[in-house]
């Protein structure tokens, strides 16, 4: 029956690390003789605490690799507001340490699109691919376009050790084998993952006026929240270019795309990095732009005077970003261009309702990745 088939496809793990080990086995099984299938797509899911406890299993799975007809998606649930967890969380640093390329969707459409890309990325690079899902996305809803032709992945190739590289799955780890695979991960697999993001335009400059002075970098949900914060300040999407604002949407924040970061930075006076929790993107951006002639100043967690700008604690929504964004815009723009601050009771200064406040979503009809 259909339910019997679904039971075969979905097996609850006793815990997160045993679940990860089972998914690792779905890839290693391709090395056995007399296979019934060309490959198996494995999906592991867990919240941040599950990622923590499954770290050893996932690290070994990364060395074992993924099959070109299989692949693994690791759906990682982060709860920055601590809405339904024992602790607030953000998993970027852990995922990067485990060598997982990170895809970060900000709404329902992006979950579907980036999920499809994650499968192809994993098959191409021989690595598990992470999909970071934050509370606002997991608890949200929306409309989405679907279809077999929506995502048409571009598969990059590289040469390594003098010949075209193809990742291989191995069930043998330890000793010299692991040392060899470590080199392969850093020199070949992660480079293929980076190139996959580049060639499929997973990171995009979405607003790009020729006279831009301020750049904004955001990923996942915070990209949509910063657009909503600008809207609250009276800057609709069509006003951003007119006011010299360039925006980079990082849907694949790791491995970091230094090339698009440097292209984005040219001619800017300042870059504002908007992200929740610790400065994961901000640190990579600073490293990418270090030594670049005319590099802009970078602000994020703190402003140029070392005052807190975007906090490292709590969740970051549009309301929380209004005043940090205002402070950076006022270094160049006339205050009259921006909506005045809200009063303590949340109303406009004239006592009336606040107009135009809405969360700006990317419409499903946008060009797919």
C-alpha cells in the first residue's frame, strides 16, 4: 500500500546521531554489490541541539561522501527567538565547521527552490548540503510556484590532480584514507560547492544603482525583513535605487563567494551586514575585502563608533531593524526623506495609524534561482 511505501521512505531515528548515521549509510550502500537502485536521496532533519549532538556522525558522513545519484540534505532548524526551544540558536558556525555548504531560504518559495538546488549541490560536490530554516520560515505560510522545469541546475566541473574531478563515496575511514579525503574536501569538494553557488546565481545583487553609496548584505529571512524596515522608513523598493542603496541577497552564505562580494563593494562608502546572532557573514566579508583598494567600511553588529547596531541576541525582525537602518541612512540622506520615528505607543508622530507597514515578500513569480 501507499502507507507501506511511505513507511519505508521515512524512518524516525532513535536520536539525531543515529538518524545521521542511517542517512550516511544510504550513501555508503552504493558501494555494495547488487544494488536495487542507482542512488538514494537521504534527508536528515533536526533542530540546533540535534545538530550539536549529531556532529560526530555528520563529520564522518562528510568524509564518507555523497553519491552522484543520491545526495543528502540536512534540514537544520534554528530558533533565534527561543520560541519553542530550551535555548536560542543559530547553527552557521557549526555547519561550516562540519564542511556543510549552507543554503538559507527566507520564505516558502525559497525553501522549495533552494531545496532542489541542495540536492544537486550535494550530488555535485560529494558533500551533505544544509538548509537553514529559522522559526519565522518554519511557522510561516505563503504561496509558491512548483514544477519540474522551475529549477534548471548548472553543474560545474573542475580539474583536480590533473583530471576532471568526480567525488566518490567510501566506507573506509581513518588513517591515511581520512588524511587524503581531508585534502579532497578542502581542495575539490568545497570548491565545487562554491562554484555551484556562483554558476546558479544563488547569491544576487538585487538592487544595483550605478551611484550607490550604501550596500546592504542579508541572508534568508533577514533579507525580507530589511526590505520591510526600509518600507517602514518610507523607502519602497523603487526608492532604494533612487537613494543610492545597493543590496546583496546571500542565499548561499557558505562557502562564501568572494568574487560577488568584491563586485558588490566597488564604489560603496559603507556596507551594512544584517544577520541574526553572531557575525558569520560579516567576518567572511571583512576577510574578502581586506586589502581591496578603496574598500568600504563595514558595519553590522557595531557601528563605526563601536556602539551596538544589530544585536547579537534575540530575533531580528523588521521593527528591530528600522532604527539601525535609519542611523546608517542619515549619514548621507536628508532626514526629510525618511518617515519619522514612531512614538512610544507605536503610532506615528501625529498620533494617527502607521501607514505602509508591511512585510515585503518575494513574489512566487520572481525569476527562479
